[in-house]
C-alpha cells in the first residue's frame, strides 16, 4: 500500500506547488500560503509513510532471521 500512498502524497505536493504558483502569478498571498501549507502537509505524510516502510523492513528482517 505504500506505493499508493507515495503517489497520493506526490499528487498533493504537486497540487500545492500549482496553487502556490497561481498565488505568485496573481499576487494572492493567501493562495500562495495555502499552496505552501499543502506541500508541507504532503511532505509530512510522506515522512510518516517512509517511517512505516522502514519499520516494516525491520520487522521483515527479524522474521527472516528467526526462520
């Protein structure tokens, strides 16, 4: 499932970048800030996903050692 989460997070980050770019182009500080916030949220979600993946990898390595 991590692959699906990776794609979703990348899409959210891209949408945030687009929102920020539109905010820059239209001189709309609120929209720019929303875009930056969206990107930060997507990055945080990706960090959680990466930690989960690492934890699963560690658990799998312990399982393999005990066989």
